[in-house]
C-alpha cells in the first residue's frame, strides 16, 4: 500500500452486503416475477424482463470490478494462506459467468417472444444462476470481505461502485440506484449521493427517483 493510501482509514466492507442483497432478491424472486407472467403478455414480459436485464448487467460489472480492483490487491497484501482463499472464491466467478450468460440469453428470448416456453426456460436458468451465485456470495461474505476489511482503504473501496457505475451497460441506471438504496440506511444514502458525479445525481434526483418508484410499484404489484 502506498504511503499516501496507507494514511487513509480501512474500508467498512459490510456495505457490499446491500448490493449482494439486490442480486439475492432478484434471483430468488424469479419464479414469482417471471413465472407469474401469463403466456403472451408482452407488456408484463417487457417490464419484468428489463428488470432482470439490468440486474444481470449490474452483476457482470460487479464481478469485473472485483477481478480488477479487489482480488489483485488482496492477493498482494494478505498472507499466503489468505491469498489462496481469496483466489479460490474469485475462481468461482467463472461458474457464475457461465450461468449468467445462459440466464441473460433466456431473458432476452423471453422478452422477444413472451411465450410460456421461453418464460419457463428463463425461470429455470435464473434459478440455476441463483444457486451458483448464492454459493459464491456466501463464501465471499464469509471469507473475502473480512480479509478485505484488513487490507483495503476507503478510497480503494470507493473505486468499486465507481467502476460499476462507469461500466454499467443497462438502460436504466436509475433502477440500479433505487434498488441499491433500498438496502441502505439514510446516512449511507446521503454519503452515496454526495459522491455521485453531478450529471448522475441530477438524473437521479429528477426524474430518476420518481421513475424508480413508479417502476417498482408496477413490478411488485
């Protein structure tokens, strides 16, 4: 760690639990949200499908950020035994990536067709991704986050959400901000918004927050 960054306090890595919960909730709810859409209901398939499309794109960026910004630093800084554990958890990304690609393709096909066949295929693949991802998240929360809390400072930790926002390829950034903020206490929300780039903050405050509330109400109706 450089002399400049070593003077900064260590990160509170527990805030990643909120982001993980966004993924847990979305995938655990797929049998209800996706499976509950009637055959041929294109309007509802598009609404639910775009929700999953954006959450899955966020998952892509989240893992890419960890691979680029967190894992290498931990391997360099922690003990050999810890480094081996960190690598093992990071290696689980490949299995997640394979299931993620399959789930994304199935959601895209279902949005296009709105058929019962493609709906059921999407449910099956989202359920499979859920099992793979939850296993990984459990291990990351149990092993990696406590190690990161000993070796990553607040500035470095802040690079992860910044990377996620910068590389996000979905079409509803306001949806992601809203989902994440639902998992955060008020002081953390205020801190998050204080670090948003001005154009993103302007978008979120008007009209993003209202768009999220409307979308969430329709999704959860």
